[in-house]
C-alpha cells in the first residue's frame, strides 16, 4: 500500500489524498506531527530524493524562522535531529509506494506518471 506522509492541515496533502481516492489508489496517511519519521526513515528518504537540501522546504515560514546555525546542519545526525524536531520542514507530501520508491510533492501529471494512470 502507498503511504502518504505530510500534515493533516496541508492543502497540497489534501489534494494528493483526494487524487489517490479519485483514482482508486489504496493509501494510508501519516501526519508527521503525530508520528514523526524515525531517523532511519529520514536517512532512507534523503537517499532517494537526492539529499537533505532537496528534502527540505526552504521557502517555508518554519525554515525562515530558524536561526542561521540551525539552517546549516553539518552532519546527517544534525539533519535528522532538525527534521525530527521540525517535521513540517519536509517537502509535502512525501509518498512511499510498496516497492520503497519515494517521491515528494503533488501534481496531477506527476501522480498519473507515478501511478501509471492514463
């Protein structure tokens, strides 16, 4: 089953979930705040999306309000700590399919390609 990670109150996450419902794609939703990703999950996601910088939404209010020191983690451990403390920094939605493939964000075209829907 596909798992969608995000925030319950995120408009983009809601759109993605409605899209999956409309096209009959079975999925579960996990709110980052209620069930923060484990350090291992964060590390696996980072590898698949191309690094920490690509995993983080740097245009978010949360990011802008961080101190300069927090915006420059020097190690994987510091990144994992930051994202466990502020899971809302992770680009949303983060989608993991049964085969372990991870993607971020939502668009109709992107989801149609991802889920092989014409």
